[in-house]
């Protein structure tokens, strides 16, 4: 498994040791994704923008095939509790306002994952939903 991901700007985001030591998820019959890397774009908004080193608030990550949103958060060092909304290609992949954040979603090659923290005067800050 690759120990780091090199970004367009040449910076490296190291993979946490727990990800490197994690056993692969056993896939179904005919799975041939072992050792395959996918490339996705990650965009961060609101309070999460500070976790990206690039001022454009976007980066391209190479991940092992089968990686989940939880793996992306771990790789970038973003605490799960600070993420309010996860979008994949503009579609909400988080379950709902009162549910826990859905981090098991697995992006496909070329997907754009957008992460957002709570927005002031939103439900995430305790404002009533009207």
C-alpha cells in the first residue's frame, strides 16, 4: 500500500499508520481491485477549508480502490465530528439532519467529494429548522 499521496502541488499527505495496517475488506467473488488506485477530487468548505494546505480548497487524492469517506477524512486529518455534510458529485451522501454522518460511502474514480462543516445559522449550529 502506498504510504502517502502526492498532490498536484507536490505536497504529500501521509497516510495514518492505522490505515496502513488495516486489513483489506474482503470483497465478493470476482473482485479484482487489489492494488488498484483511484483518483478523486476533494473540496472543503466553511470551517473545513483550514484542513487543506492548498488555498484553492481543493486537491486531488490517489486512494486505494474501495476507500471510503472515513478513509478520506482520516487521510486529511479531519475529525469526523466537524463534518456536517458530504456530497459526491453534488449529491448528498449523508443520511439526514438527525442521523450520524454516513462515512461508509465509497467514491468511484473521478468523483468529486465535497466536505462541509456547519454553516452559521444552520441546524449544525443549533438553529431551528423551519
